[in-house]
């Protein structure tokens, strides 16, 4: 299936967009840190018969604009809002992973009437995104070292390194994953910060149907399932699905279970 590419100005930033170009209901995907829009294509294409698929490279990722200024999570949500407006999307369904899931949740809290529904794949708790969080600092420094060590390598070398750590990922995941690491504009610690109280207050305003997908903390997932149960119970129309046997990259490690959870949710809420 062909994807059409374009550049769109959203929130004053140039964002690169991929879409299937149909007139079906819009299903927009927001990727995680250091990924790019095409990293969602292996899963997103499973929904192309029912929806127009829209992928985008977030600021500082993929082929989108690279900036030297620090960006906050709220600004990323504003980027997404600007993209939805620029593309003239009506009530899109939004799916996000990690950083993209945090972005989607904030957008849904800031503009509750914009999304039809949202799917959040292992979003980081806002306490992890605080500018003063030592855990966030340690995670960033480890990621910075990893990215720095591979950005001078060839695609095949990066894929080989990735397979060493996660050999069970589907083959279709590796090319976009490796390419995205070469395109990622790494910045010093402090990027994508948000005050935990501000984040929590914002997402408390979500009113659309919401699916929160978590996995095993001991395999690298970051959103505690107990906290997920508490959060969805506080929202008017939300559910939590925990997928065992997966870490932070749930759709890559348990793709069938991920697809089932999302399809069941969409079938009940579209």
C-alpha cells in the first residue's frame, strides 16, 4: 500500500507527514522518542481497510524540523493540535506510544472535543518527565549514550545491534527503527519536561473514550498497572488492558495481543 508524503506547518514547525490518502475516518499515530512516523506503519497498516492512516515525524525526529531550543511536552501537544488543524481532520482517532502517548493524552486533555478516541501504549508517568527527576535524568543519559554510539553506523549494523537485545520483533520493524535512530536530533537532558501536577491536571480533563495499554515492568514497561487501573477509573470512559510478556514496545513484542486490544476498543467506540 502506498503512503503519500508531505510537509505541513503546525504550531510554527515543519512536520513531515505520511498518509494513505483515502476518505475514510482518520486514524493518526504519534511515535515514541527517537522513533519516526514510519515506525508505526507495520501495525498501522492493519487498520488501513477501515481508516485513513496518518503518520507523522514529531519535531526533532525523522524528516521533521530540527530545533536547538528546548521543547516541553505541552508544546508537543500543541504541535499535534496544529497538525490536526492543518490537515483539517475531523474527530481523528489518536494512537500514541511512549512520548507520543504522553503527547496524545495531553492533547486530549487540553482539547477534549478534538479526538474521537485515544489509545495510549505505555505512556511515561508524568513524574518521570519532570525536569528535576533523577530517574528521568538516568534514563536520558543511558539513551544518549546508546544513540551516540550508533549514529555513525550503517543501517545493517544498527539492525544487528537491535536484534541482539530484542530478537523477537517482527522483521518489518527493523528498517524504520534503525533509520529513525540516524534521523533523531538528540538534545541534552531537560527536553520534553512537564511538571507532574500540571500533567496530571491536564489529562484529568479527558472525556473521549480512552484505551491505556500497559505491560510488564520487569520487561521494561514504564506505566505501573496499578496506577493505570486508578487513572482509568477516574475518567468517564476509559479502560486499561495489560498485555503480559511485553515491555515498553508492546506492539512490537506482542503484536497480535496489541492488535486485538485496539480492534476491540475501536469496534466498541466508533
